[in-house]
C-alpha cells in the first residue's frame, strides 16, 4: 500500500507540464483532534463498552507537488498522528494499544494571488487512504479480555478537506499555516428497511466515519 502511494506521488509530479511555474514542498507539525466510532453494547468484567476511541495527539505531515497553472497545484501528502486506541462506555474506559494513524493523499490545491505574491491563501481537497497501525497492547490480555495480544493494521478510504495561508519571505522559502479535516470510512451497518410508493423498498445503512481535525504550522519551499 505504501509503495503504491509513493508511485502515485511520482505521478502527481509527472502530470505537471514543463511550462508549470515550479515545484513546491512543505513540512509541518501540528495537533490532531481525533474521533472514533460507536458500536453495540458489550459487557466485559461487569462494565459496558460501546465505543472505540482514538486519542488526540501530535501530528506532522509532508507534501510535494507541482503547479499545473499559476494557481492550481497537484500534490501528494503524507501525514502521521501519534495516538492511542481505547474502548469506553457509559462508566468505563480502557486503553488498548498504541496507534499510528498514517494518511496518504493526492490533493488538488487552489492558491489565491499571483505566483509572485508574498501571501497566498489556499484551499485543498484530496482523496486517498488512512492506515491504522497498531503497536503494542497496553494491558495483559489475560487480565483484560478487551486487549488482544496483536491487532492487525487496517487501511481505509478517506478524503481530506482543508485550507490555510502561505507567506513567502523570499522567492523560494516561506511559512505555512493550515487546517485539515479528514473523515475516514470505517464500516456500514444495516439500520432497517425504507419503503415508499414510487421506488419500492431498500435497506438503509448507517455509514460510520472516524474524523480527524488537524491544525499545523511549518515551512514551504519552492524550486
């Protein structure tokens, strides 16, 4: 999966024509607020658990892309957040395992202003994948049945939406401040059947997403 997205990053740069203004790369550090998903009630050791949670934490990301016009940019984004996977219920919480959340995104970025402007606000939209890489479990599975000895990593489809502003100190280097919202599709469950007069009946599904909202600050370099 990671190798495929590295190839995708190369394709992003390859589509930029020779007449494109320049290539731009950035590195940022920030903080991500994360949200898990809800599930069915589960009784363990006298406590009810019905949510799988992700702790908020420090994040960082790297981008590289090329301008295909003076304002439109295609870029590849890799980001990581350090987190912790937990389960909780009405009166209980149990930490389960360390967790790295990795984003691999192909983004379209629109920049306002001219290429020579010192300040350029931007917005972005991207498609890609989020990988949940579980580390060592926090508690002994013999003591805590909620904590398996090993949790398999998962990769899920995700989108990203964001914006911010870049301020260039000179022709090639500047500061970058931004915010991104990344909803990741986790699963869907059948919620019932809906019927009407015109189209008949169909199954209604509840789509569950894990949401992350990141704010970051960093540097950007143009070549």
